[in-house]
C-alpha cells in the first residue's frame, strides 16, 4: 500500500514533529540525491525538524538493511528493494510512497566527441570501437553488465571495463581521463548533478534497451520515530516536492 500525495503538513503533523527533538535519518540511493537534498531543506525550513541524509548504492543499502547495520528512519531505494524490505519485515507495511522514475544514460568527458546512441546497434558499434567503458558497481552498473551481455559484447567489453563503487567515482574518472574514446554509463540524475565538473550527458539509452528505475520511500521498522518518519515520507510526495524532484531529472 502506498501513500497518496498531500499538499501540506496538517496541524497534527506539525505537533508530532514538535515533540520529537531529534534528527530524522534518511538512507537513500544516490540517483535522487539532488532532489532529495532540496526537499529535505524545504521540510526543515517548514517544520524546524532536522534531517540527516546518507547516500549509498542500492546493493550497499541492501547489505546494511539486511545485516541490521543501519538505524535509519526512512529508506529511499528502487521500488523492488523497498518491496523486498517490506516482505522481510525491514519496512513498515503501508508506509511507502513512490517518488518517481530515473532513466539510465550515456556520459562522456566534457570535451570528448559524443558517441552515436540513437539505436541499440549504434551504441553497440560505439562500445566496440571504444577504448574504455566505465560504470558503477551499483544497481545501474549491474544493469549495464546485463546490457553488454544482451548486445553480445560482454566478453569483449570486459577487457576494457573500469568500475567504481558509485557514480561519483565514474564522473571523476571521466572528467580527468585522457583516453580518447571512453564511454560511461550512469543514472541521468547523477550525470546532471556533476555536469559542471567536466562531464556531459550524451542522452538516455535508446528506447529499445532503456532502463527506468522507479524509486520509492518507506519507513524502517527500526525507526525510533515512526510517526515522524511517515510524515516525512508524505512530504516527499507533495506537489512542491514532486516539482523539486522533476527539476533534477526524476520524472
């Protein structure tokens, strides 16, 4: 069951927040970082409630949640992970809300020629001709791994693949690399977030092989303030919050 959007916090919501002199902890996937930072700031400004954001890859979040390492109040992850967490008792049933969709895209160094990616065949040809292929060890990287296999070039690509724990590592590598023909992959939101740091978005993956990840938020069953956490999840789907996410590439 998912929350429906509400336009603002009720007086009851504000009262609940007022009696919790604590920091609300949110553990989130990095693909929605910029939008979530903006929304969290708006929540803090409106309510006076302090929000602490921590970002990690989806596999890292899964390990932390399933091992009990995290004491976060709210989890914001790909919807399949959230549903798995609810099924295993890590997320409170009925506390979830869909935040939006994030597409995977192709990224290159800021001054590099843009590869042709209009079709799957064009992208395949560019990957074969490339000197290096760069992507993460996170959920987006797992998708790229499967994509290379679907394109029939997994073995050839493996020899020139460079992987990093997260999108930040991918973007920093591309920005400083001098490799002539290098192609990177990542979530479009993560690419846009670092577009002023020496990388540029070429575009989303071709329609026939596109990857769209739906992100959702839910309340951890380990939360020490579950009612407050629910209020924050509801705030994430207010019209203003949705507009803030859309402005950063979350549809």
